[in-house]
C-alpha cells in the first residue's frame, strides 16, 4: 500500500515537471500533491519544501500556477509557516507570493528577516530580485523594528 502511494506521488511529480516548461528547475517535495491541470494550478500540502537555484521555500502549503497555453510557471504562493532562504537572508511570515515573470517576492504577516545577527520585524516585505531591493513596511501600530549589530 505504501509503495503504491510513493509510486503515485513520483508519477504525479514527474508528470507535473514534464508539463511545466520553466527556464530553471524547481524541485518541490510534500506529503500530498493535487493537480488541477485544466485550471492551471497544483497544490502541495504537508511539510512542503521547494527550491530553485536562487530561492528555498518551506511552508505548510504551496500552490503553483502555470499558463495552460505555454506551460510556463507564473507564480508560487506559500501559506502558513512560511520560511524563505536566499543569499544568506532568512525570512519568516504567514503568506508569500513569488511572481516569477516580475521577479518579485512578497512576504506578509508577522514577518521577521534575519541575516547574521541582524533582525528586522515588519508586517510586509517586498523583494525585487532584479534590482536586489527590499522594502519593509508596517502599519502605524506595529512599525518596522530592527536590531542591527554594531560593526567593530
């Protein structure tokens, strides 16, 4: 029974990767995968881990959207217990959207960003991967807070 589940998961994962034409390879592992090919999306749930050469994502649920006509990956949405790792920067939040064609990442909800000993807390982080620009915002009640270690 367990072997059948594993073979089914491998089949669906292979099927998904064959149908998504993407210039980079993205690898995703999870406990469950649901494919809605006609609707243009797939849902990975349960201890989800996704990686491409530039970004690693962990969360409870990842939904990938693709263009049915071109089979290109459009965006990736991660929900619940989201953790992103890129260039030594680790970010945590409740929700993330990676807009692939715009090369933009949005992270929102209880956001914390850690690099070495420096920590920033905010409500939302927007990263432009093209220009390597990060914008952190919060509402007036929470405000953006940072702890930055002094350089000696």
